[in-house]
C-alpha cells in the first residue's frame, strides 16, 4: 500500500452529493502518517500536480481548492469530471 492510499480511499468514500471537504492536517496525518515538513511550510506541496500525494486525491476525484497553513487545514473540491 502506498502512503497516500488511505487518503485516496477516504475521499473516494465521501458521498457523491458532497462537493467540498475540509480536513485538518492532523486528520490527514491520522490517515497517512506524519506529513512532511514541506506540507506544513509550502502551499506548493498541495498543488494538483503529478506528485504522489496529489495523485491520491486526484485519483479519488478531488482537487485541492485551498490551503490554510495558519489554520492547518485543506479544502478539497470534487472535480467536475469525476
């Protein structure tokens, strides 16, 4: 199992009626283990690109809409093409 598979599985299991999910960094870490320091420091870590973590939420049909490093939370938005 890849590190971010539990996040993918969690997001994939969210009801299709739900369009937006807010998760704390701690909740994500509870699923996948400790997040790298760069997740806490840099918005770019949460980019919807081809990095392993992004592939997990993109594969589940979600994208990162916003990140608050101060509030330590991320908002996922269901992709229109999912």
